[in-house]
C-alpha cells in the first residue's frame, strides 16, 4: 500500500504560565499512515541507557524534602520510622509549612532539619553536599523544575505523581538520569498496595496464564479537595490542581492506575506500549468548580469530567485507563488483570477467579474440585492462594507498614523499598522509563483527542532496549547483606536519636 505521510509539525499550544512556570503541550509530531508519531530525540553520543541503573551503596540515605503541603508532611513522618536515614532539610514555598514538619523529627527524637523557603529555596537545598536524595511533593508545575535542578546538582530524585507533565519534561528527565547516572524515580505508591503486590507475584508465577488485558484508574471525587490545594497568592482563585485541569485535556493523573498493571505486563521488560487512543466526556463539573471558586463564568475547561485511554502493546495486550476526579462515585483504581487462565480484580470487589484445575496447577488445593473461573473464589480459597503467593515485600514490611501507615501502609512500603535499594546499591523498583511511560498519557491523550481520537504511537522511551530485560522483577540483596545493613542502620538511627534527644532537651529549656 502506498505510504501516505503527511508532515504536519503541528503544535498544540496549551501553555500554562499563570503560576510562574511554563508547561506546554507542544512536542513535535507528524501523522504517518493515520497514526500520530511524536519525535524521539536521539540519545546524545556517549550517553548510556539507565536500564538497570545502580548507584554506589549508601550506608545512610540523607534526604531533603521539597513541597510540604497536604502530601509532603506524611512522607517526612514516615522517613522518621526508617532506620539508616537522616532528614537534612525541609523546603516549602511557605516557610511555616516547612518549619511545622520539624515536629515529626522532634517526636522521633531526631535533630531538626534546616529550613528553606520561597520560590527558589529548593536551589540551596539541592546545592548542599550532604544530601543524597531530593524528595519532591510540590504542585505539578514544580516537579520538573526542582527535579532538574537536583539532578544537575548530583542528587538522586524521587518525585510525586505525576512526575512529569509533558513530553518535553519526560525526555529531559530521561536524558538527565542517563547522562548523570542518577536515579529518577516516580513515587507511585499504588504499586505497593497489598492486593497489587500479591497479584503481581501471582502474575509473575503464571497463575493467571498470559495476562492479556488490564485495567486501572483514578476515579476519586475531589470535591472535598479542590479548594484546599495550594494557592500562590490572592489572585490565584482556583489553586494549582483545578487550574491545571482547566488548561489541559488528557489523563493528567494516570499513574495510580497504570503503574501496577504496567508492572504486571512487563512493560519495557519484554513488552512495550505501542499505540494509544483517548476519549473524554465534556466538562460539566469541572466547569462548575471553576465558576464556584473564581466567581466568574467558565467557557473553556479543557479536561473532560471522565477520560478513558486505551493502549495496545507490542505483544498484543491491551490496557484501559480511566480518569475521573469530578463526579460522585465510590473511590476506585479498578485494577483488573484478565489472563488466559485466571482473573484478579480489586475495585469494586476484591478477589480472584481460577478454576479448580488452575488452582492445583498453581500449587494450591482448592476447596472443591469443581471450583469455576466463572465466579470469585471463596474467602478460604483466596486466603490459601495469597498465602502461597505472598509478595516477599509484604512479608518483610507488612507489620511496620500497618503501624506507620500512609494509605494503609503502601506509602511506607514504597519509601522503605527506595531506601533499601539505595542502601544495597540495587536498581530501584521504578526507573525513569516507568516514569515516562506512566506520565505520557497526558500529552499523548490530549493530542489523540484533539485529532478526533486518532491513534498515537507511544514512543519507546528506552530508545531500543524495551526487550533487553525479560520480565519485571524487584531487586533483592542476600539475607546476609540485609542483616548487615539492618544492623548498621539500627545503630545509626539509635545514635541519631541520642543526639536529637539532647538537642530537644536543650531547646526546651
Ligand atoms: N501518591 C499519592 O497518593 C498522592 C496523594 C496526594 C497528592 N499527591 C501528589 O503530591 C503532590 C502535592 O500534593 P498536595 O496535595 O500536597 O498539594 P498541596 O497544594 O497541598 O501542596 C503543594 C505544596 O507545594 C508547595 N510549593 C509550591 N511551590 C513551591 C516551590 N517553588 N518550592 C517549594 N514548595 C513549593 C506549596 O507551598 C504547597 O505547600 C502533587 O504532585 C500530588 O499529585 C500524591
């Protein structure tokens, strides 16, 4: 067939600058054979892939936090419960928010952290020599600017979701992580929830056969939150999150739904997302919120109340991702795995479906031989299956995660795994290519919808290496190495607490 190639050099020029940062959906693309293809920048000569990237082992992980609004303080609290870490600095635009977080260090008998504030306070934090990791929980417009500066100053970065808002930010972070040989991880906590971790372990052991279809979502009515997000000044009526939704179409918060299923489908570890198509509803409640908070008529709210993205993979699998933060509905991340021999589902009903024969193949004795894959298995069967396939990560962290908390414990497990991998010099659970794949739905979905829901090619962010690693796996140290690091970390933290106790006693006088 004659190839029909139209070069369009189109620019969909949504630019958000009202909050002092420039974010734009303007990555170059062309239309080839009815599919939109975005530009893939060449890897600069001499630059290596960051696949399997490791950094020298760290005895202690010294961290600085940037962005301490509703989300950030919980991270500071959690880190005071992780041995072998030291919180060196706290930064927020508003000094009071940063200062308030020193209470968690005081409660844990740890020395106080240094405080930074203002629009560019993070720069001084990133320039410090005694910080290994910058942990970023600002509004979306500051994720990239802070991460870029931190990477340029030799720091590993962990960035809240979504870590990058546009293709331009995504490719910049990839190039920075590759060229600086520094970790750039998205803090996708939903990969560490109990049902997802156990189901991932089952998928990795073939319990569901070949997983062909997976669904994920962020369906969360944010009515209680729209007015609570940070507002820069009196002129900022909407707050950053509603403002962003007003200006940008596409799934701007895809990662909670996509992350856990992408891991189960071995994305860039043997398979890759090749094409996506997005579709949304008109905006009704989004507009209503903009009018309510601004007191003005709103005619141009870009983000649909409900957005769906369908993604096809190289291996002929399919992913379906939903985003809806606008309408009343029970909270749901969907999370569904449909395999050739089994099924897992989390919302609205949690459970597994396998036949008796498949249960036996999986090494579990079913309660009845005629157990059918047509319905959810009983609680007893599920318990037996989960016991056999308990994730080693849950086995190690469950008790403490439930005590410390953070979305039921998954946030603590995420932070603990990050520290574990850094201490043992292992590849992190999520690399910069995961970040890229899970964040690209925003701009690519927007481009798809702006062209009548045209298919968009999802670029190979690994630039040729998506099939080098066979199967997604978490990295682990040996039990001996674990014991040694755990002991040294406990000793370090005990000494730090002695120092902190002295400081706070003196400060009280
Ligand atoms: N993973 C999860 O489950 C989860 C849950 C909630 C929020 N989040 C993410 O966490 C991030 C923060 O969300 P939030 O609810 O805390 O928002 P928020 O509006 O409560 O807080 C944002 C904070 O960023 C600060 N900030 C703005 N500019 C800054 C700058 N230049 N330097 C330092 N600080 C700056 C603001 O002062 C504010 O305190 C967002 O990316 C959000 O998507 C993730």
